[in-house]
C-alpha cells in the first residue's frame, strides 16, 4: 500500500506517472526497448529529450533568449559551475538563508570575492532577511539567492532589485510552484533546480540560463562544467541521465493536465493554507518560520518537547504518514508538499494532527 509520503527530497511523484512508467518499463511505445536501453544519439531519444525541453519552456513561459539544460551533479554542482561560468570579474553577492545558501557561498569563495549581503543565521534561518539594495555591489557578476529554504520552511515573497546585476536563483525546492514575479524567468539571469523535489526524479538538474551569460567561462573551466559546451552540442554533450529526463517529461505532461503552474498554484495554496491554518490555531504544534517568510512547499513546526515530537512521528508512521522528521540540525517536524503531493494526503494529515492534539492535551 502506498503511504502518505512527506519527504523533503526526493519527493513523491504523481501516481499516474509511476503507473505509466511501470506499464512501459520493458517496451516504450513500439520501439522494442525500454527508455533506459535507448542510445542517446538516436531519434527515439531525441523525441523524448527535445519535447521535454519544449514543455518546460512552455510551462514556465521561458523567453527565447534563455537556454534550458538538463545536467547531472545535482543542484550542488551548480555551486561551482555558476561561478566558473559567470564570474568574469571575480565578484559576486550572496544572501545566506540557510544550509543550501551556505554551501553555495563556500563553493563560490574558491573562485572570487564573495560578499554576503544579508543573513538570517541569527535566528536559525526562520525568516528571509530584509535586503537593502545600497549594500549590493553594482559591479558584481551576479547576485545569488535561494528562493525556498527547504530545511527551515522559508521562502522569498519579494525579489531583490539588483539592477543590471543578474539574479541567480537556487529554485530546487519551489520551481514551478507559483505564478507571478517570483518565478518569472525574465527576472533572472540563471535559475537552477535539482529535479527531485518539484520536477521529477533525482539524477537530473535543470538549469535555465540567459544567453548573454554563456560563453565567458573562466579559462580553467573543464568542458563538462562549461554551459557553452553543452549548448554547442545541442544540449547533449555526453550521455545525459536519459531515464530521469524521460520521467521529467512525464511529470511536466502531468503538470500541464493540472492546469500548468496556475492550476497547481491553487492546489499548493490550498494545501499550505489548511496546514498553516491548523498550526496557527493549535496549542500543541508551533509553526517555526516567520509568517511573512512562509514556504508553500516545506512547512516546519515543533512540539513542546522532544518526547512529544518522537511520539507524534511514531504514531504518524503507524498511520501511514512518513518522512515527517525535521532536518537533523533543526529538529521538530517538516512537512513537505511539493507539486505532486496530493491535497488529499495533506487533508488526512491535518485530521490526524487534530486528533493527536486532542489526545495529548
Ligand atoms: C535539495 C536542495 C539542494 C541540493 O540538491 P542536490 O540535487 O542534492 O545537489 C540544494 N538547494 C536546495 C534549495 C535544495 O532544496
């Protein structure tokens, strides 16, 4: 029996996608082989790869002057790839909103002069700091943010105004989750996201990069780390993660059936709405993130004691609600509800939390 899986990543996938994969595991369409067995240099694979790119372009309304890459190495590899490709003047500004930002900053420091313009470290990253544009460096090569902070349950609700400095965003945990300027590609120089949270399975990383930022890699940049090498090879420079890309394509088709980003945004608002509403009215569960910075994808909270948290996690598990434990350095609970998380699962969880509260007053 499938459980209600609130994993922060890899996250649950749409059931119809899993069923389709199962049905064509051995033979894809009439090709006589599984997608996993296809050469990446054949038309049958191109018929998966390029339509997947086109679909992403359509769903996110990506302008023509952006390139869409399907790379390997996770979002983590982008932490070094971005500076190698963008840091012409060896200067970049970063905002520190948690572990993922810290990792990005640490890696970027190998390549140049990094200024951390703001941080929310003082309060365990439970908010997005106010950004003062006068502290941004106008000659920076780019300005980096993490739009959704998976571990703490915070998200930007307003983009910084960086003027002519390209905005670079790690959108791993909230890409394609809402409409509006926060996710409008033309507001960014580069967007990257590991697929395993909101796009598909692990193994592929999506990079959306504005054309003018490609082709200026630092001289020592290895070929695999140079965006222009991938673009010049029609996006298939070496063997891409073929099966993962195929599943991404199926997930994008599923998303389109849900009404695209506008459609899924309604579901996301509903899911987060009922859970926050419960937390705000609960005397037992205490929401962790500041109201103004709340994530729609990862919702964090605590209970009054560690024992009670352990009891909740145990009983939830016995009732089919899994992966509710908070990140190791943060503790508490974390409920992840990416695009593929059915609203029904969240409704059931809220009911279970209500019942738990009544029994543990
Ligand atoms: C999960 C996550 C990462 C790490 O991604 P990998 O694909 O494992 O390298 C980076 N940034 C954010 C915001 C994440 O949520």
